[in-house]
């Protein structure tokens, strides 16, 4: 199979996943917007403690939705790079810069954060590399003690899922050029 055929196949697969990925994107944005609607102290129509609890749960849900989105995008980029026979550094050095981090590396680091954030206090080589990528993009160390996927999504600044997908397809084109 030619490199162009490989790329076309991956683009087709991503477009087939669009409905689900768009749902994850929309759910994460909707959840964070809802979590920001905290009650005012003078609003006694609802139990304040319950309202703050619901707000915290909704904020956490936004991180989970965004984390799942990054897991899928990271796996897609990894598989494409493998089929192009690119090494890890070639794969991670593609896409626009977010802060000082290439987008492909930021997607990888965010997926790693979602998978392993509870283990990151052990400071192994993989966690250090991911943490550095997130720091260089603009995510402070304090945010890395928990899931930071929604924070990364905010840094990337996609206005819609289609806008995010364009950025990922740009990574794919850059990987094709390297192959």
C-alpha cells in the first residue's frame, strides 16, 4: 500500500469516528460550562452544598470526556506513524506549536496524563517527559496532580470539534511528509 493510500485510509477512519469524537468534545465543553454556573451565596432555592458538589462532579466529567478524546486521537496518531515507519521522536514532533510543545507531543502527553496521573508522583522517565511537554505548553505543575485534559483542550483553542480535527489532520499531513 502506498503512503498516500495509508493516509487516505486513516483519514477515512477518523471521519467515521467523527460522530463519537464530536460527542466527546461537545460533552466536555458543555460540562465545563455547566460546572462554571455555580450558585450565588444568596440563592437559597437549592442546597448550597449539593450545588457545589454537582458543580465539582460536572467539572470532573469534563476532564474525563476530554481525556477520552485525547486517548483516541493519540492512538490514531501512533498507529498512523507506525504505518509510516516513523520513530517516536518523528511522531511527537508534528503539528502546530502550543506554547513550546508540538501538538502531537501535547496530545500524547495529555493521553498519558489521563492514563497515569496518579502515578506521576513517582517521577519516572515517561512521566517526566509527559510532564515537561505539558509544562512547555503552558500547563502548570499543580494541574498535573489530576486529569488536565480539559485544560489542554482550552490551551489548544479549538472552536469546534471540526477545528480540532483539522489540527489533527495537519499532524497527519506532516507525518506523511516525514515518511
